[in-house]
């Protein structure tokens, strides 16, 4: 049997040899696959490879033996397997096949496996359908190894260069640059000093841009610096030669030669005119002559300063230059530098050339503007679709797509700057609002005092004193309000005050985010106090709704308070109108003054301005009034008394055709004016503040829920009472009082204009409520018919007013929004407001928080009793109303009940979800994988840990530069200290907890949280857009507030001028005989004399120091007008002897010798 097997093997070997002598690869493979040969696995797809390679082997030896066949086939099968891996793209299988001993390949480095694969795949693609042979495989491996070795040597050389640059060693740098392994081109040792300068400059720029002090130069940076240094050296040498030629031509007094060398391109002078050659020669010669007179040194060396500020040294005799300063260098005193040559030549020409280029380019763009727009739109659209389609439109975006866009979630420097700018603008807006309101209050008080002065109810002294206070104090108050750092007491670093500060921050955060507390307080307080409370505290708490979050929370407070009051207080729908609910009064006042003022101005201002332009329009419809006006006009025109009676009834007045004609005209005018204002109201629906519209919707829906039997007409009457009567009607009746019209200081509306506005407002009020006028006259019927028609328009308008989205949709807020804000909320509140809020909450504590575990009760327990002003501010104040109580503090609000709770028994879903998403983002960025499941369950390599550590360090540096008010939650920061493997384990635990809480649904929890991350990426772009729009809105609001402040300042100046005129009149009245005295030639006006006893009787004089009252009869005061307005000169005499003279000012007393 053994002999038979040997014989069969011999026959099989002979078959293989015979097949190799032929040209049929398939026969050869068939012979090789004979089991008698006991050869390794043979791949039929590589038949050509086996046949060709074995033929070559056979050509060296006449016959192939079984052992030779075994070794050759084993190697060729390994080669064929490598070719199959290349075709299939299996990198891992390719690597194992490449290092397989059966392949017999030498010097295979596992670290270079990807490069082997890329090169061999490229070689195979160049062959087409052929297979790579063993020699080609070995050649590719050798090429990759050689390339890697060269790169390593090049890296060492680059390291030496960086070391020399950091040391500033020119010699070491020159040696390193000349190394062959460096591979740099055109390195010139003479320029080594310049190389060091440019490389040092390039490295400093790289350190500044990367913010990494250890940043090093790359090979491309070095080559670029070398090339640039060579170019600069050549350019500097040519410049020096050209400047030397100019100097030589000037010395030889050859104008044509001077003109020619000035035109050399090396000098880069433009605008050199041939007609001015003599002028050039004369001016330059004059400069050299002036220098020669001063006896300047004539050294052979000159120094030329280049555009970048560096110096190049040039020897005038050898015509060679160097970047290194020569020993004992002295500049040639008569040498004219390039800067001196070009001064005055190019300014006009450069301007003209630049303008010509600009106009040409602009003309080209204008001629092809359609093409430019199309090209840009096409390119941007394709790029955006290609990069963003998968993320936006896919319900389950793959992990690779999510990884690509994760950088959009980073908080960059621009985001930090914009958020800081947003915070600053909010602060300025809130402070400007508070300042303007205080200034308005003071102006109102000033206006009242002036009115009392006119009625002799106040003295001029009181008005002057208040005007002086108004002029000076408000400027100081504005400065104080803008200086947040003045408030040091509450923010002192003592432990007790720090704990109290944190407790107040917790308190106001809770009041912001839980509107029911304040809603109850407003309802529990008396109406007079609740109004002041709202103005004083609530608007400060919500920063007057200056941003999206606070506007949302303030609207939540309004609507919650409205629902609460309707639920507990309103017995029938009409109670909302007759009862004047506190919350409606407050929200109307807020949206009219804080946010709605621009709306009223934009929507009603143009229409009312047009209405008031024509003051001759007749809109009076009262028959008796029209009749009397007609009679008066007739008597005025004729000069005779009318034969008609003056006192008549309405029916008798209407019996006259002229009266009817005038009433018809008045009705037409009134209807036209009313239609004009109504159109302005209905066509500017979107300009009505959203908060007011949503409150109207809540009012309608809440009343409908509590009173299901109420019809729609009754409900919309109540809505119209809110939207029109309370919000718009006052602005129509008195537009000057609500800054709806542009009015200059000191100007007021005329009575006829106010009558027109009042008539229009009355018509609109009746139309909104569908309330008809009383009477039977035809004019009344006409007006009532118009009211009925207009009411239908109002009804449609009110339906549209109530058709608004929910606040969550409008402001893009949800249960997780509070976790995603970058800036911690900050409020600005005075000390008195803070203490009053604390006091009010303690007064109503039993009603607001009956449960001992209520969050409000817990925080109030932390705060304790209301502190005194001294305890809070650390100052000694004489009384509670001192200036310290008006000091404003800023509170950065925080949540006492942190949602980032890691306890196993009471996990918070929102905080857990947010921290889990952050951990997943960190893992995705540092570890590769095709799915989140593979990524979380795969092993972590050391390189991935290093990459993760670098990412966390970069984030820590960024957090260190982030302002305190914008820092992330400490729980999120703590997660950054975990290793990559620890984060993966924590993610797996968190996913299980989220599944148990119902936030995620198994078994697709990984896909669901990836969808949430993709949604966050999309929402980040929307957030940046909203932030930009909010910045623009805040800037506009701040501008409007500044305009309003300027208007108030003009009013202050107006009042000051008025008071000055009063003082002038007072002074003039005391010197009425001045002109008469001057006309008679008297040099001095006689003074008024009073005895001290007389002045004591009038209550003017109280006492005289060291003089008994019995001697007052011997003291005489001479009073005469002083040198200044509102001042009087007082001379005192005792027994006829002058004793003292002083100046008495009306605002106070100033004594001088």
C-alpha cells in the first residue's frame, strides 16, 4: 500500500510537471489539487499565479519534486490569500496573512499594516485583474519600510531644528537645516540668522493660535520659512542695490539717471513721472546737502529697514549684505533710505490705482451678479445638503454621522463672547429700565411741584431745591446703578454672608421657576400693595423679561396668577371687567411699558400722526353743539345778531338743513378717522406682544372652562376689554403719555386734537364691546350701524389675537431647557426689594408652604428671620430708608435641589439623561466603532486613553477661561475626571437606570439616546440663531431706552431753564427801579433796609449769635440785588456801624468777607 501511494504521488508530480510545460493554468491547478500530492490549499482563482510562478521555478530545475511543490504552493497560496484580502478590503485578515510564516515575507512591521494595505492595493489596481506576485508584495513592503525610515529620520531632524529655534542657537540651526535627512531645499548658511528669526516668529504664532506653549514647527513650516528667508534676502539685496544706485545718481547730479533708477521695480515706486525728473533730483540733492552740513559719519555700511520692521545691513564697497549686524556698525550719514525716497511720490497714485481696481471689480460683479448668486447658491446648497442631510432627515442617524457633527456642541470662544455680551446687554437693559422709571417718577414729582408753584401752593425755594436734586442726583444714581461692584456687603467673603447669599440665590431661583408661589402672594396681598409689589420685586426678579427664558417664566407667572385669581375670586365672567383683577392690571402695564411700547408706537404711531395732521376736521355730532357753532359763525361773518334762538333742543337743531349737512360731514370724517386707526390695529397683529396675546387666550379658555354656559360673544367682550380697552385705548386717548408720538420737549397736544383722539377711542371702545349710543336721531342710528359693522371686524381680530402657539413652542422651552442654558440666570435687585420679598414670604408662609418638606419652607428655614440692613450690608445705616437700602446687588441664581443626583434610590431623570449624553459624547470622540453598542463593549486602547485625557485637559482649560456665571454644573465637571473605561461602565449603568425610569425603551436604548444627541446638535444651531436675534433685539431696546433717557434729560433741562427764568423774574421784580435809577444818572441802586426786630417778627431771622433779642432794634440789614441771578447782597449795621457783609443765594447761603 505504501508503494502504491508513493507511485500515485510520483505520477501526480509528473502530471504537474507536464502541465507546467503547457499553457493551461486551469489544468495546472487541477493537478495541484490532486490529493495524492498532499499539498496545502490551492485557490482556483489564482490559477494564473500558480502556473506562471511554478513555470519560472521549473525553468531553473528540469523537474519539480514533491517537496519543492509543497513549499512553492504553500507560499503561492499565501500570496493568493493576500490578494483576496486586498480585493475584499479586509484589513485585519490582510494583516494576519501578511505576517503568516507561510507567506515568507520579510521585515513586516505590524504598525505599518494600514500603509502596506494602501500601497499594495494601489499596486494591484494598477495591474488590473492580475494578482500581485511574492516579489511585488516584498517590494511594496520594502518601499513602505523605507518611507517610514526616512520619515523617522526626518522627524529627528525636525526635532533638532525645533530645539535650536527654542534655544536661539544660530549655529545649531544651520547644522540641523543642512542635514540630508531633513530634506529641505535651497538652505543657504549665509541666511541662518534670518532663518532663526522667521522660524522663531512662526513658532510664536503657532503657540498663540494653539494656546500650547509646547507647540513645535512642522516640516512644511520650516520649508516655508527657509523659502521665505531666501526670497527676503534676495529682495533685500536688490533693494539695497537699487537704493545705492539712486544715491549714486543723485550725487552725480544726473536727473535722467535718477529718474531711471527710481523706476526700477526693486524700489516698488509707482507714480514716478518723467516730467518731474528735475524736481526729484533737486529734492534728493537738497536732502544729501543738508546731511553733509551736519557732519554725519561716512561709514561703508548702511542699514535698510524692510516692511516687517527687520533690518538688512549692506556694504557700499563690496555690494554685499547680511542680516547680522556687523561689529562696530555705524550707518552712512549721507545715505538716503528707501522710505525717504518714496515719501510723497505714491500717495495720490496709490489712491487712484486702488479706486480704479475697486471700481473695476465692482463693475464686474454688478455685470455678473446673477451668475455670482447662482454659483454661490448652488455650491452652498450642495455642500449643506451633503453634510447635513443624514443628520437632519434621518430618524436613526449612524454613529459616524453623529461623530462628524459633535463639534457643533462645543462652546467656542465666539459662543462665550456672545453669551457674555448677551449677559452684559441684559444687565444694561434692566438697569436702564429701572433708571428711566426712577427718573420718570422724579420728573412727575417735579411737574407736580411746578403746578403747585403756579397755584401758589409751593414756594420757589422747594421747586429750585428739587430741580437741583433732579439734575444732580439722578446722574449719581445712574452711575451708582451701573456700578455693580459697589455692593460689597452681601457678597463679602465671610461664611455667614456667603451662606445667606446662597440661600437668597436659591430662594429667587425657586420663585422664578415655580410661579405658583408668587401668584399666591399677589392674590393674598391687598390690591394697593400688590401693585407696588409687582413693580418693585417681580419685574426685577424676571429682569423685565429681557431674555427668552425670563420672558417665558414671567409669562408663566402672569398666566398662573390669572388662573388662580379666576378660580378663587371670579364668580361670573363680568367680574373680570368690574373687579379689575390685579394680575391683569400688572401684565397690561408691563407689556405696555416694558415690551409693548415699541409695538404701540409702531402700530398706532403713524396712524395717529396722520390723524392729528389736519386739525380743521369737524367730527362733532352733537346737534345742539353743531347748531350753536353754526349760529356763532353766522354772527361772526355777518356782524349781526342771528334771529334764531340760541338755546334749542336736539330735535329743533336737527330741523335745520345746515346742521344736518354739518353732522353728515362730521359722521363721515369720524368714520374715516376711526377706520384708519382700526386698520392700523388689525393690520399689525404680529406687533402685539406675544405675552399679551397668550394671556388673552388663557383668559378666554379659563373663563370657558369655569363657566361652560357662557356664550362666545360674552367671552370675547372680556377679551376685548383686555386687549383693546386696557392695552390700546389709553395710548389712543393720550399718545403723548405713552411715547407713541414724536413730541418735542415742552410741546403738548391741543384741546381739539385731544377731542379728536377721544372721539375715535370712544367709537372703537363701543365697537369692541358692541355697545350702541343712546338716542333716536338719525345720526345716532348711523353711528350705531357703523358700530355693528365694525364689531364683526373686531371679533375676527380678537380670534386672531388668541390664535397663538403655546409658550413652550414659542420660546423653545421644555423640561430640559433649564439644564442647557449656558449663562446662569442673574437678577439685579435692590436691598430693600430683597428684604421686602423675604418679609412677605415669611408673613404668608403658612399659606404658601403648609407641607414641612415644601422647597420654599426649607429655603426660608435656611434664611431664618429677615435680617436688618446693617446685618445684610455690613454697614451702619441711620435709618432703613438710607441710600444703602437702594443699593443694587446682582444674584446668580442656583437651584438648591440639584437635579444631578447620583443616589440609586431617587435618581433624577433629567440630570441623569444630560450627564449620560455628555459621557457618550466624550466616548464617541475618542473611541472608534460602528455602533454605540460596539463602542461601549469594546476594549480601550492606551492611545484612546491618551486622546481622551487630552480632550479632558483641553476642556478643563476652556472651563478655567469661562466666566463664573457660565460654568457648567459641578457634577458634569466631576465626570470629566473619570477615565475612558470608567465612563463606559457608568454609561452602561445609566442606560439601565434610564430604561427603568421609562426615559428610554429597551432594546433600542442606544439608538434612542443617539437620536437625542442628534437633536441637540440641530437645536444648537437654532439656539445660536436665536441668540443672535436676541442680541440684536437687546441692542435695539437699549438704544430706545437711551433715547428715552435723552428725552428725559431734555425735560430736566427744560425745567431747569424754567426755574432759571423764575429766578430772573424774581430778581427783576426786586430791581424794578433799576432803569429809572440809571436814567437819572445814579451810580448805585438804593437798598431795602429792615431792622433785625422786623425780620424776627416776619419769621425770617431766628437769632444773632452773641446778641440778645433786646438789641435787635439796633441792628439794620441793607438788602440789594446781588451780582448773580437769584442772589442778594446783605449788609449788617449795628448802631449805624457796618459790621458784616455776605451774599444770600436763593438755593442756599454763601458767606464771604
